C-alpha cells in the first residue's frame, strides 16, 4: 500500500493538469483501463515483483481518477450547491466502497484473492462499457462551449435542477 500511495501522490498532479486539457470522459476511461490491467496482474500472479507492478498501476489509476472525479463534481454542480454535491458524491462513494468491500471479502474468503481481482476487473469492464454508451453531454469540463451554447441556454432555464449547467452559477463549462 505504501508503493500505491507513493505512485498515487506522484501521479496526481500531472494527471490533474492533463484533465484540464483533455476530455474527462477519455481520461476516466483510460483510468479504468489502467485499473483493469492492475486487477488482472494482481489476480494472475503472486510473485512480489509482479504484485508491485499491479500495485503501481493501481496507484496510477488513483492519480488519474480521484482528482478528475472531484473536478467533474465541481464542473457539474452550481457554486451555491458544491458543498452539497461533494457531500452527496462522497456519500455515494462511501456506500459503494462499503458494498464493494463486503463483496470483495466474501469472494476472497470463498474463492481466494484471484477471484476478488478478477471480479474487480469485470466490474471495471462493465463500467467502461457504460461510459462508451453515455452521451457526451454527461461529461463537462472547462473547455470552451461556444459551439454548444444552445445546450447551456436550455439548462439555464432549469434553475430548480440540482446540477443545473448554468453559466449564471459557475462560468462557462464545456461539453464533450
């Protein structure tokens, strides 16, 4: 876990800068691909060197996705509801991690470590497939939106929507 956190901390800033310049969707997808590779490596071999490679990839995944997810929340939530949005996001993540930890523990106890990591890779693959299917309007970032101004105006009239994409609330988001 020390190696994972060192890699995570070293990769978070460069990937944070990258997330300011590229599609959040594609960076999230790349992060999932890295996590799938980490899970498959950890599932397939228990040699210490191989485990370190899997753990390092896991750290890269965290560096790619954790700041990105926070940026996605910030870009989606109106300024006056960002605290609520972060709280709700963290509530859902916490519940998801609790559920995933129970499933992982059951798999580990019943079928071993490999089954746990293969299941993780499977869930990541399902998530990746879902990201391919989602329309681009679900992914905002700070790239200029001039070509999508009609979408922004549509959402500006929806002031009661919790995650309204309003220029009034937080500037000029970008659709990808």
